[in-house]
């Protein structure tokens, strides 16, 4: 009987996941690779299938790999969410939703089917068991920390997840990739959304939602005084904080400050009009603490590359929270995530649903 712990490693085809698999193999785990397919034929039933995928040219790192076609679920859970968010005037974060609904879903399905013990990915994050609770922490490399995208994970998922890269920097991972004979050692990172060609989300929406451009064309652009200052091509094609491509002249730089999906209207104003002191968050998920009933002091990020800011989280009776910042935040967008930290530990997060210009008492 093989007594080594069995781990299912999500393989994306990139260097990070490949190194994660090799590291775990060298640490004594029995590794099985899983490549989740999301852009294949969506009509095929989700099923594990053996794959010839290899991560290294060294015999030491030969292990079984499978593919798992979740394209149908991906279209519904991720692409559908992406469409709905833009049509509602929000700014979606599809990679964040994909982690919960597709990647970890698929990994744990494979755990059940292949009788494994753990799942693992190449994310730069860390976990630790402290005071009887499995906790989630930032990766040690501040340039690569990806904990922001993981706030939606449940405590059970975290307790069964390994992040072998969390203690390493990206340069260290590149060097390990070369020493492990990883085939993708020199592969460049992609920052694009996988289903949006050339990162052109406007062109993607036009092709994915036929007739959209015609339905939303010629909406009003309104300034902070309520004056109509121009026409736009349709509210889904704009984002909060956008400056370029507005086609207006107001005598000073203008930024999109609000999107009104109901009236097909966008509002613009000077940069200071983007500032807010508080926001409302819903769909909260708590990892590091139990769901609070009293105000909590923490720090927060409102986007992946945001600088953390001190805040107070005030739970509301309806399950939402009002998050007030010590200093104003700029270009807060409904649909993005607000993620809470205490030091390196991720406490939880939620989806931004409202922007408040003044702090709450």
C-alpha cells in the first residue's frame, strides 16, 4: 500500500503550477496533475480523462496527469457572470470567480474520484494551522502575492489546500524551474483574461452579445453639475476611473465616476470626484475570524494591485458590511472585491455593491 499523501495539483501549463508539482513530488507527496479545460466543447459531460501532459523532461518528475473538461460550467459560472456584471454597470473579476467555481470545484471533484488527500496550486499564498483554525496568508513575495484572489475559498477548502510557492519569490521559482527541467521554465506570464482575445473586453462583449452595441449606443455623458457634455457608445464599454476614449472636451481631465445602466448614462468628473470614504460590501466570506457582529479594525484592498488602507468594517443587519477608510480611496468600482487583512493574514472579503462618498459613523 502506498502510504505517501496523495495530492491533486492544478496544472495550467505555466511555470508556477509546474514547479509546485515538482516541489511536492520532491517533498514526498504522490502527485497527480490535473489540467482543467474551460474553452473546449461545452456540451461534453465533465469527466476525467488521461492526459499526455508532462511538466518536466526529468524522469524524477514523471507522474500521471488528467484533463477535466469544465467548459460548460465555465461558460455559465464565469463567462455568464462576466456578461451580467457589465450589463449591470459593474466591473467584474472573472479570475476570482473562476478560482472558486471552477478551479477548486474541479480539484475537489478529482480528489473524490481519485481518492486523494489534498489539492495544490501554483498560487503565491500560504496557509497555517493556528489556534485550531486553518488560516490563509499572503505569499512572501509582495510582487506576486495572490491571496487577494482567494478570499472566496471556504475554510474546509483551505484546510485541504497546499500552496508550495507561498514561501518563495518569483525569481526563486524561475531558478527552480530550470533545475527541475520544467518545460515551461522560460514561458512568459499572461495577464489577460483567458476568454477575452487580446484583452479587448469591448470587442469581446460586442461579439459575445450580438446586437449589444446597437442597443446601448448614443447614451448621455453627464458631468458633476448634471450637464450633458457628450454622447457615448454604450455604458458596458466603460469602467470606473477611465479617462481615455471619452470623446469629450471639458477644459480639464475627466474621468468616469459613475455608470448608470438603467438609463444608459455615464457620469464624468475631475480626479477628486473619484474619491470615496466608504463602500458597501455583500456576499461576505470570513476565513481568519468568525462572522463579526461588532466593528472590526483591519486593512483592505479594493483591487489586486491596490495599496492596503486602514479601515473599519461595520457589519449590517442584512449581512452586508459598511467599510469606512481612514483615507479616501479612488476609483472604487462596484463588482470588484474588497479584501480584508490583519498583517499578513487574510481575514475575509466581499463584493463591492455600493460607493459612499462620506464615512459612516
